[in-house]
């Protein structure tokens, strides 16, 4: 088993790097698209709210594996050719953004309506209210839920192995075919996801506590 590691460490590291890169791209894309969808969902414009709701309901309820297959094998049929890595990234973004949208929308709903009314009284547009008043305050309540979405994207990225992306799961499958050591190799693969997931969860908790302390300190300063 040690020989498997020593003889294939570069191959394994390339799989880990692909998994990390795919997760980061997938989460950042989900964050951007999901935030836009959340803005649509809270918009005073009815057609935008309908579009946001339809987007969330569709991509939240379609299995990621089905989405991967549709993107990977469906896009070439309409003349769109993407590398396998980006097929996986697009699928993760479409799926993850639906959950980011609900997280952001929930965060926005925690802000009192008085904040919005005060912003309007100052002459701010809806976009300015979101960018300058509502979203910065709502972010404090979204840190841990967004960390959970990140972990979900990380775990979901393992499915890209099914369409040929050489992530850590795919690398593990290839090594298992060569060495027939399924238990050891998949325990190793699982350990990679566990370490990455625990790291993200811990970082999210630490950031949430830090923001909580700064909010309390700010409140005390204002009260004085």
C-alpha cells in the first residue's frame, strides 16, 4: 500500500488539485449566479421574481449527476464544445447557485424592513440598498450556511468522475483498476474530502465568530 502512494503521489496530487480547483470555481460561480438569482427573487419587479423562483425550483430539484450528463453530452449537440473540466464546473455552478440563492435570500430576510425604508428615505435605489445596506449586514448571518454550500459543492464534485474528469475520485478509480486495492484507495479518497470539508467548516465557524464579536463590539461602541 505504501508503494501505491510512493509510485503514484504525483498522479494523486493532480487529482486533489483538480478537485480543489473544480470546487473553488464551482463555488465562486455559484456565489455570483446565486446572488443574482436572490436579487431577482426579492426584486419588486414581478417578472424578475418569477424568473428567480423558476431558476431555483428547477436546478434545486434536478440531480447533479443528471445535470452533468446533460451538460457534458447535450451541449455538443447544439454546437457548444467545452473541456470536461468546464462541463463539471458549469454543472456545479448551476446546481450550487440554487442553494446559494436561498441562503442569500434568507440572509436578506433577516434584515429589518426599517433598514430598507430608511435607505429609501435617503434617496437610495433598490440596487444601492442591496449593495450598501442590506447585503453587508446580511452577510454575517450567511457565513456558516455558505460554508455548508461550499462543502456541498466539494462533495458534489466527486460526481464529475462519472464523465471522465480526472479528479481525486476518478484517479482513485483508475488506481483501483491497476492495483485492486479498493478499500485502501477509497479510504484515501474519502480522507481527502473529509480533510477539505473539515477545513472549510472550521474556517466558516471561525469567520462567523469573528464577525459576531465585531458586531457586539460595534454595538457597545454605538451605545456609549
